[in-house]
């Protein structure tokens, strides 16, 4: 008889791409995941994983087992949902995925609230790339995800996945002290040509928004530095190496050398909670979504204070230090 936990380990490798990433998502060690899959190979008398460069590739037999695992996991989820629904209280394990700035700026308070109010609920957070969130929910790899979209990239809504709006997160232009924009109360998008930009790597929603927005305003962006994390973008701006568009959620106080300037109109990304339709009746899902939405106004108020101009008059022609 096939073991569900071993099938779940194989499914996690399929979803996350590597044994290490699967282990992180499941809360196991890579060795434990490898052992589960090795036992599954012995049980099925077939090879399930093959080396592919530095990673692994699932064989055709493994892909067939993954499809079976998804069906079994859906059955188990329905059973667990029914039991929890009858009890009427959030309980059991709840796996939550969130992109970096939400994991830093929103989820700590939400998870603390859930733990305090519902001791029978074991909520666990995994930080993931935002473009992976919907797929992780759809495949059953996580129970709940916090994702975002922009006007140029609406959130996909595959069959079997439901979502609710959490709130809107504004983004600002960050410039070095001494930059001509530093003393402004607002900057129009048409004025952004000729700047040296610091942004996230290609393929990220923030990167794509910046490129499309500048091109729509008639400017070809000069992308001089890329970094995954917003704090790195902020540090590069503070060092005088360029300008950046950075969301307010999870950003924290700006270091010396970086100045926040609003754009007109203000770029906004919308945050969502996502879950599978089959788990919609689960009290843990309903409660987590409620806490996310209830906490957002306070988090947004802390993250989105009215921007203040830097003290003293801004130079009229000074440029940031570093390469021009």
C-alpha cells in the first residue's frame, strides 16, 4: 500500500523543483525527504527521480504518482475540512505562503493573533516568490497564500482557487539625498526619463511594471542594478547609486541618504488572500482571511504615512553621488 506521506514528499518535489525546496516547504530536512522518496521507489519498484544538472527531474512514473497524490490529498483535505467544520473552531495545521514584504510587514502580527486566539491551530509560514503563490495553492502545496498584483498584471484566477482582497499597498519613488526630486511633493511619470534605475530582476511584477510604465511615458529605462530584496534596493539608493520604485509594506524606516518622493499618480499593488475552493468552509481558512483583512488598516497606516520632504531647501541641480 502506498504511503501518503511519501506521496506528499514526491508531490512537494514536483511543485518546488528541488529536494531542498520541498523539504523547506514541508518542514523536514532534505535527508528526510530523500529517504521518503527512496522508500517510495522501493515500494513501487521504479525510479522516480533522475539527476538533471544540479537538480532533479521526475520520471514519467513519478508524474503519474504526483497526479495520484493530488487526488488523495484533495480527499484528505475534504475530510479534514468536514471534521474541523463540525467542531466549528480553527484547528490543525495551516500552511501559509507569502511574498517577502508581506511576510515581513504583515504576517508576523497575523500569525501571532492566530496563535493567541486559537491554540489548537498550528499556522506555519513559508516565504515564496509572488508569482508562485497561485500555483502553490492550486496544487495543494499550501493552504493559504498572500499574493499581489498590479494594474498591468492582474492576479490569475484558475478554476478551484478563490480569493479575497486584503488591501492596497502604495509605492514611492526613492531617490538619494541631493537629487533634484528630493525636495518635491510629487513627481509625474513623464519626468522619469534619464534616471539610473535600481529594481528587481526581470520576470518580477515590480520589474515589469517599471519597464512598461517608463516605456509608456516615452522613456527607455536604464536598469543599472538589480536585487531580489527591497531592503537591498533601499541601501543602493541610499548609497547614491540610482533611484528605485519601492512598495511601502515592510519597507521600514529609510536609512540616511534615501528620500521618499510620491509619484503622481501613485502606483498601487493590491494584496489578496487565496485558498482552494474545497477548503473554503474550513474555519482555519475563514479565520486567517478575517485576521488578514482586519489587521490591514493598522499595518497600512504604519506603512503609508504621509511622506515628508527632507529638511531644508533641496539643491536645484545637484545629482546623486556615484556614477552619473
